[in-house]
């Protein structure tokens, strides 16, 4: 069981700081994405064309899990990836340039926001549902074969927990006792389908027992609860104890994608009141961990970093159409 002792003040401040940086980033991407798509919303227009899936409300998952990872650990994400990428230390400038489709991006502008790959931090994501789980197993297997204590973490959504790849991955990870942690973000909506209409049990954490691994569900979008659950799961994986499953009941503050009218949601009116950042901020101020001034400094620092990344992306060159296939396929002679 996880400890009930209060986290130290430095850790709590850093959790809030990480969440504020993520939210500041997502708000800036939201601003830039919509700036030139009006008056009529055109998904193909503007500096950032195509779909955009933002993670406002999911910050506790990223902050709580990634606090226990190093740059040498692997992390795979979904089509909603910015929060965990930021918390894992992916370079803000290179990630933003990729989102803007620029040559200085992580994938030289070829992948966009749903296909971020960063070898420096072993981070990757995909627009395919549950696609990140099998690669995490491969990374975990490689880490173990090399005799290291590195681990892999696969983050996915509650809708993906009904995909075959989810169950196949849990089964193989348990069978081979791989150093991997599975994290399910339950924001209650798989696009427009509520969890209760798609999943036969209230908690995907209960599915862990069927594969012989520990499973825990963190309620209330509580960053400290996520931190404690991840601490135990990561330690177990590093020590050779095998995989674990963590499900976090989190919140999607905005639409499934930008432009989503969300007519299917009956809970929208009460969503702002469930925002995890002001909730945690008030909690830390009441405990004397931070002051209003401290939070202002955190926000200012986050804004400076984010706006620097935005300006870097905007000033970076777009890929030359004549070289559109460069860096897409492997090049060189083959026997």
C-alpha cells in the first residue's frame, strides 16, 4: 500500500510547478491554433493545420507519474501527448516547432502534434488507439536484457483499455515480468462515448488482477495520489517485480479535439469547478507550502518558457516540399 505521510514541501511545489507549465503551454497552443481559423472554423487553415488534442485537466497524471522517471526511462503516449512530454523533459522548442510543422521540430516537421518522437528522452506517441503499449513492452524488454534498472511507462486512455493491444500487452508484460508501468487516463469520455456505455466494469484497475499484476485507481484527479501510486509502481518495476497498472480518474476540461462542440456532454456546466490546478494551488497555500507570490513567479516563469518556444517555432523554416520524403524512409545501401 502507498504511504499516507504528507509529501515534503519541495516535492509538492514541484508538482504544482509542472502542472502550471503544462497548462500555460496548452493555453498558448490553444491560442495559436485558433488565431487564424476564424471567423468560420477551418481545421485545415492557419499556422497549425489539422487536428489538435489538448490535455487541460490531465496535468496531475503527467506531473505525478513523470516525477519518478529519468530521461533514460521510456515513455509512450497517445494522441493527447503534450502534458506527459513536457513533464518528461521533452525540449519545448523542438516540440513546438514540430507542432507548427517546422524543419527544426522533433521530426523535422513531418509528424505533427500526434507523432512526437524524442530519442533524447525516449518519448514517443501515436494517433492510433492503444498503439503505445506494445512499443513500451519492447523497450522494457531491451532494458532488462541489458541488465539496467530502466523502465518503460505506457500512458493510454480508458477507451483504449477495450482494445486488443491493451490486453495483449498486459498479458505479455506479466508473463515475462517486464519493467513496465501501464497508466490509464480515465477522463470519462472516449471521444463522445461515456465510459459507462463502453466498459463493463467501473474501474480498469480491476482488470490488472486477471493478468497477475497490482492495479490501483486514483480518484479525484489528485496529483499527490498519482505521485504515491506511481512511486510504488516504478519502484516495483525497477526492482524486477514486474508490471503494474494505475488508472487515474482525471478530467478533460476541453473538447476531444479543438472544434469539438461537445454536444454529447451533460457535465460541461460543472467542469470548470473540477479544475485540478486551482484546487491544488488553494491546498498548498492553506498548508503554507506556497504563497500567492510564489505562484505568480511560477506562472511568469512558465509563460516566459512557453512564449520563447512559440516564437522559436514561428521563426523556424518550413520544410522544402521538394524534400518531403526526406527523413521519412531509411536511406542508404542495403545488401
